[in-house]
């Protein structure tokens, strides 16, 4: 792709066209010359002499966007359709006794670019393989393979349609071989002249599914030609509105996947592609939507082998016309909201190409190229007519052609919003409530698939499990495809030579859609984000329903497999406690959708457990598969056996029982005294200092070392995530939540023989507005530390509906680099993105806690934390959250302001502090999927309401 080789520059847009839209006299769009660069290629090659009597074809698997071909100075032809193959007969132009010259002239844009407006980088060039292929004069032109199962889904009929290139007679033999290559059945025709269908009956073949990808070998032979095709026996259909494969309901636990490599763009090396698909399988993903074009042919071979359902999508998207219509409407568009607004502009935009009869041939050609190339792959389960190109007559023409040519598969297209044409209803980013309402509506007859959902941009997605639960509850729901597989950052360097992953605008490209190209469950280097781990957990194939110390109830979420291939093991974990368990016997032949009780042989008495204990079970592969080794974990779960019961006040007996490291409260006289503008609290081994003009606790000296580099400040704002920005985050900025400051009102204190207490009254408020959070913060000092209790009451007009978080933030010296905690871990988590993180006692360095998102934002939070200690080796500070499910913490070297003001990791790195920024939170607002989808669900929202928050620092 020449923009990545120093010619021109990459440009990223989501929907808008990067060029001026021009219209011909007949009303159809044309393409401008200005800015339409041309790439000229030339190479020399030789042709084997043994090909002298053959027909020779030149095949291009992918060229963006259009090209002319010349051989030995003669024009061969022209083609467009960037992600579709093109084949030319160059037999008469070749030299066999000397070198030949191939020249290709590639155009950056053509009129086909109007229907190739996919959400990706605009890149140009010859980006897939180029082949020189010889054929005998009389040869097979095409083979179409179809498998049909009988009414019991047991026995099969294999139909093989063979087309020849000429009208002359060719003998053809077909053989079906087992994987071992032993012969199963065969048939021979001595006189195939044009098109002949071979029918073979196969008794109870192994069936191909994404879980059991069994492949047979089909050999088609003529006297001068042998073609091998891998065959998977499977059938797809709708029964009573339910999507079925081989007679069984199937749920797509899928992902959208663009072709992208951080250095080569859409030229993706085979090993890189294979690694992607192995990652999918290892993270419980069972389906791919090839957004938004046919992928490289290798993907389908790998999906056949490894087992992945594929929605194969035509190279067709015309999204930019909606932007033209929206801009043309003017201020009246503000009266439209949500889906109504989108549908309105889609209807207007369809006139340009989708509902324009002049474009019918171009549309149907995209369908033909898709189906002709990939029709024999068992992994291809549905055909998709394209993406976000509105709805009109040309899609009906595409559907009609596909159904006439291949009636064995269903057809998908999301923008056919009422499924007037296609076989299934498809939606993007619908809420859980929306899909449940559809599934419960007695009028609904077609299945619904979410071709895009849980938008995985930046820190997210949140609330995945609610979708998965709905998929399994309602038969009309077919599942969904996360948007999307990977970030599309392009590896580049700053002027100083620092590498980073660039997004829209980083190359001076205008217009652009910024970092919206970073919206995957993989980082740009194709390592997993925390979002992929959460997705894996949500779609796992074994789920725990309930349990106790003696047994657990599970359900099989596979579509075809029993659980016989899995091994289950258990252990008990608690606060600083791990008790190894053993293997759990899984009952034989637990079929999909069935539940079972697993007995736990557990001799641990509940009374001997630590303060909090969990039964942890893990399901792993007994034997290696084509995609993972034996022992690979496919599912896990925890059952709480014993809970903390937090007291309302500090109790020496409670502390000695629960927290062995915390000293009891001995009676000791505390001294509270004023010195100038400072209030000193002096206890055994510690001295705390308050600044009386601000009410801030500015130091805590213990053993001659100040533990605080900045005072604990009550805060309600976090660095915006991508999912925050268009939703709650917009209101936080409008209400100036990010600009709140303390307004000190009063300070008071008292001391006894056993402790001291300081109370600070503060008004926390932003500039401009009248709203505030009025807080009373009470510091209770003891020999072991300080208890901080905050009571807050939001008041006034313009109070935000939600807060980003509620908690205290302060800085500690750089040497406090090791963090240990009991709660969810080891990775980051939030109240709607935490199920993948297990309860346990975890340890990490400050840098290991940090998630380096390619667009800096809020990260690194840990949830359901009972306690966290941060230590320097000799000293430690321990925070205890004595309430409910515990609190949250985040420790890093970056402030909220640094995260918010940085657009790339290298910019953030320049703002790195030596000090440790420690945040101890009562609660956090959920993440949601609001960057392109539903905002944070109400049950995960942190409402701006009266609160009481407490943390003990030891």
C-alpha cells in the first residue's frame, strides 16, 4: 500500500468521502482527477516452456481501487472492485523464449470508491497476491459444491456441479476421501461438455460445525487437471424463526474483523492472520463477520480448519452519502433523534447509488464476486450484501441473484431495517431492552442478529453479560459480533524517533475522524486489551449458575459439543489464602443447553476459612486441539463461601481477627496543637499536619518519612474514556465537573486518651455554576493510622446527573512501587467490566497496574477491593474499605489532567510523575459502550446523590 511506503499519506475517515463528490449529467457520481494519485508498477518475468500449449491467466486477489494492466506493451484490460479478484487471459501476449514485462497502473480513486466507503484507512495499491496460472485448453472452469442433510440430519447428499470452459467433451472423475485419504465414494462421467452435476450419497458423515470442523477431501480429475476441495457437511436453515445449523440452534459469539496490519495496512501476512484466528478461538469467539468486504482467501481456509462461522460480506458501503444529505437538510435535522434521525438520512441517501438503476450492475457484480469465490467453504454460513449503504432496489437485485445461485445459505444486510428482502433482521448497537422487546413481540418472525454491538473503543466495553443472557433466553436472538477485533493504528515515529500508533489526523490528513479507528478488543500490535478478556468471560462455553462448598450447578453453552472434552479443577482462595483442591468429575454427555450438578470433594470446614473465601473452578481442555494446547482454560467461575461482615466502627477484636497486620488500638494520649497556620496531631510513631486555611491533611510523618506528597482531595471526575465522551462525559464537561475545587468552610478537633478527631467542612464546587457537593470529612486518628469518613450532599441547580467517581486522590513518594491487594484482579476492572477478574490476593508494580491505551484515558482501576497496601520495601500504607463489596483503587504515575490532555502515549509519557498518584474510591461510574452504542446502564451509573464514604489508612 503505497501510502505506507513513502508515497502520499494515509487518510482515515469513518463515513465521509475524502474527495469532492461530483455528479455526471445522468445523475450518477463521478470521481475527480485532482488528488487522485496513480501508482505505476512494472516487473519482468519468465514463463515456463512447458506452459506453451496452455491457457495462461493473470490473477490479482486485491487492488485498491482500480487498475489497468499491460503485458509486453499491450493493454490487457481494466478492473475495479478493490477487495474482489480480477483475472485476465494473457496467453496471446506472452513470450516463451524471452522475458516478459508486466505493467500495472493503479488509481487511488474510481467511481467504485463511492461504494467502498468503509470505516478504515484510505490506502492504495496492489495489496494481495498476484498469480500467473496455467490451464489446459479444455479445462474445468468452475466447481460448486453443496451438502444436503436428510430430515434427521444424519445422512447426506453431496452435489458437485462442474462447469467446463469449452463445448468439447471432457471425462471427469470425482472422489470423496476421508481425512485419512481413504476412498469413501466416487463417480465418473465420460462426456462432460458444459455443465454437469454429480450426486453422491454419503452415509452419516461427520458434520462440520465451528466446534467440530471435520473436513473431507473432494478430488475432481480430468486427463490434464486435478482440483482438490475440502468439504464440510453442514446445512443452515430457519425453523420457526430460529437460526439452525445441522438441526441445532446456533448463537454467534462473534467479532467483526477488518483486514489490518500496523505496518502493511491491508496487506496482512499469513502468520499474522493465523495468529488472529487462534486468538479468537482461545477467547471463545466462534464467528467472524468480514467487515466490510471479502477477506483474503487464506482466512476462509483457516476458518474451515480451525472452526469459525463466517458472515461473508460484499465489498460495498456508501455511508458518505448520508453525510451529504444530513448537511443539506440544515437546522431541521435537529428535530430528529436516534434511529429516527439515522433512518431519515438513510432514506434520502439511497437515491445516489443504492436505489439508482444505473448502479444495479455494479451492485450485483459485488454479490457475484463474493459468492463465486467463497461458495465452497463450509465456514461461510451467511452471505452479507454489504454495510451501511442504505436500502433500495439494487439490494433486492443482489439478493435475488444470490438466492438463485446459492439457495443453501441465508442472506444478511443490516440496512434492510425491516428485513423486507433479507432472511434475518440485523441491527447495530441496539440496547438490551430493544432486542428483548423484539424477541418478546408476537409479531416478530425472523431471527435477529446484532451484526455490531458492545463497541470496544478504548477502556471498555461495559455490560456485555446482559446481552449474552438475552441471547440464550430468547430463541429469536442469534447472537452478535463485537465491534471490532483490533485497533487500526499505523506504526510510525515522532520527530524524535519515538514509535507510536497513529490514527486519523496524525499524517496531516484532512478530513479525518481521529481516533475512532482505535476501536478493537486488540491493541494495534494485536495483543489483547482488557476488553477481550471481559468478552471471553461473557461468552464462555460453561457457565456457573449457583453453588456451595459441596457442589456447583453449571450449564453447557456450546452449540454442539458435550462437556466430555473438558477437565474441571477447584481450589479455595481467600484473603492471603490459597487452598489447593483437586479435580471435579464432570458427568458424561452433558448436551448443549443442559444443566448438571458437579460434586466438590471438599474437606475444608467453613469455620476454618479466612474472613472471606471463594470456591474457584476452572474448565480446561483435556487434550490439545488445532487451536490450543491441553490445559488451555476455556471457562472459570467463583462461588463465595464466606463474606466479610464489616462493622460500623473500628473494633480491635475485628482487626486482630481479620487483619493480622493491623495493630490493635491501645490507649495512648494524643496531642493536638496549633502552630501558626498548621494543626498538628501527634500520636505514637506518627505526626499528622493539617493546613488550617484549606483544611487539607498535608503530611503524615512516620519513622521520619512523610508518606504524603500531596493532600488527599475529594474528587468526582475521571479522565474521560472514549465511551464517556459522547454520553455522560459530555455532561460532566458541560457542568464543569472536571474543574471542581475545595472551598474550605471550617475545621474543628478534639482529642481523648485513645484517639483524636479532626472534622473539616468543605464546599466542593466548579466555577461558573451554583451547584456543589457539601462535604464533612472526619479524620479519626489511632496508633495504627487514621480513619477517614466523608459525608457528601450534592445541592443546587445544574448538578450533573452522574459523577465519574467518588473518592480521595493523593500522591506518595516514588519508592512506594509495590502494590498488593485483596479483591478482583489481576487486571483492571470497573463495575460493568469486572466479571473476567477473579477474587484473590494479587501483587503488581505501579507500572504493571497501568493500561497503556493508544488514546490515553482513564485506566487501571481495580474493583471490589477489601484492602490495598502500597509499599516501598521497608514501609507500607494500607487502605481498608469497610463497606459493602469494598472499594476501588488506582495507582499510577499520571494525573487525571495528564491523561485528559494527552492524545498519544508518547505525549503522556512526557507528563509522567516520579511520585505515585493513588486514588481510593468509594465507587466508579460504569463504562458502557457509548462511543457508538448505549450509554452506561442505569444500574451501573454512579448517581449524583448523597453518599457516605469511609477508608481506613494504616
